[in-house]
């Protein structure tokens, strides 16, 4: 059966039209985000509203619109837009965070605190909300101090107003976060004991090393190690003689984790931070083990999609690791450190714990936690 040229041409035109429409739609969303990143909130607002007119349920476009309103100083409209997003998408932490920023600008700190706490309940490991909540408490402390000075009538000198810590406004909407789960806290790996293990009582011929002298490897038990021995008389044929006695050897105390293993663990953590800073998503995700505990009960695929989006976002990213503390227990390790994250629109420092497991010659991350 032969296909008519007109039918083939018609199918091709339909496919081309559909692909152009999809590309145009994506260009519209990307254009709005691009205007926002380039400091053109007025154009971002126009592009987002044009897209929303035909796609009113698009969460990303509505979020971009709300951010553009906030950056244009149209605070009341931005608050209304973010509030509607929290109603329609209650599992997204970003609208709550941005509501808190706008409430704080109005000095409504109680409403800001409640919004940040809701963001954290929605996404317990959301670093931005934790950092903003800390800044908010600092601002509340500053205001309480100022009120105390005003009530102190006998005090003539007043402290100049302290600089208020800025709260970070989020400009990108991440994948929907699931309902929070109660996660049992995992016990940290046991640290290496600092007290030496009790050594067995040495034998009568053992040599006791000098105090504070560096430990030497135990000598091999040979006939020469017993010192000069008198020549033995030739034994009768086919008669076995007992071997000469050798001095008892004191077994060495259990060794601490090797420096090599510690360096390997630190190298893995540095490679993880460097790949993040370089926005090398493939190398970054390769550090995570197949048994990695994805936070918030999400699937590994959903978590990787979110990380790809955030690690590869436009602009420079700088991740540094400060004061790493390593504990090793066999093929498992724990690293505690202070993480400093810097990007175009967001700066934060958090305390982190990485749990790692040895896989051949590599150390892989099995758990990542933000701690206080």
C-alpha cells in the first residue's frame, strides 16, 4: 500500500507545529526566568503574565510573577501571590520563605517566623529557611535590645542602630516536596577511643620499650633474635632436637585509623565540594552511593532531578568546607564540618554531617544531614 505524499506532508507539518509550540512554551518560561536573573523584573513580570494567561495553573510561572512583583516593590500584590501559592501548592517551601522575607520587610516578625517555620516543616532540610530564621531571630534580638535602651531612662548614651541581617529571597521554585515524615535520628558512628587498650602482660624475656619512645615494629621471632647461642653438639642420626627458645613478643596495641584512610575520606569530601562548585552534575552525583538515604522520603530520581536543577542553575557557585572532623570505623566514616555556600543570589553557612562508606578504592556518601 502506497502512502499519498499529501498525507505524509500533513503529518510532518503537524509534528513540526507541535514541536515549535513546545519550544515556544519553553522559551516563554525561560525568558521570564532569564529576565529575573538579569535584573529586569518588569520584563519578567510581563513574560510570566503572558504565559499565565493561557496556563493559569503553572506553578513556576506564578512563582516568577510573584518574585517579580516583590522586586518591583509591589509588596501587597507579591504577598497575595505567594499566599495563593501556599494554598494551591502547600508542599512547596519556597513561597513560605518568600512570604517571610516580605513580612520581615514590613516588620511583621511574628508572621515571618510562622512562615519560615512552615517552610521548615514542609522541607526540614531546607537550608535557606533555616538561615533566614536565624537572621530573623538576630533581628528580633536587636529590636529587643533597642526597646530596653529606650525604657532605661537613666541611660544617656544610646547604641547606634545595628545593621539588620538580610533575609534571602528565593527566585527558583523547586520540585514539590512531599508531606513531612518523622525520621528516626541515626546514631553517629562511634569515635575512636583515646585511651590505649590494655596490653597483655609481657613474658619474662620481653623487652620493655622506653617511656615516650616511638613504637617500633615487633621483631621477627628467629633464632638470631635470642642473642648468641652456644654451638649445639651434633645430634644422632634421625633424632629430633627441640628448637631453641625465643623471647616472648608483646603484640602491638590496636592501631588508630591510618592517615591514608583519613586522607582518602577528606579527598572524597573535597571532590564533592569541587564538583558542586564547578557545576559538574555528573561528578557531583557520582559521589553519592547507591544506598544514599534520600531526604524527606522522596525517590532517588526526584531528588537527582532537583539537584541537577539547582547545581546547574545560572551564575557562579562556590562551596567550601571548613574544619572537617573525620571519624572512621572500619569501612564507614563520618565527617563533620562547616559548609559555606555562595551564589549569585544566596549566601549561607551551615553545619553538616556526611556519612560515607568505602566502595573499593572510593568513599561514597550514604547520608547528608544539616545539624545545629
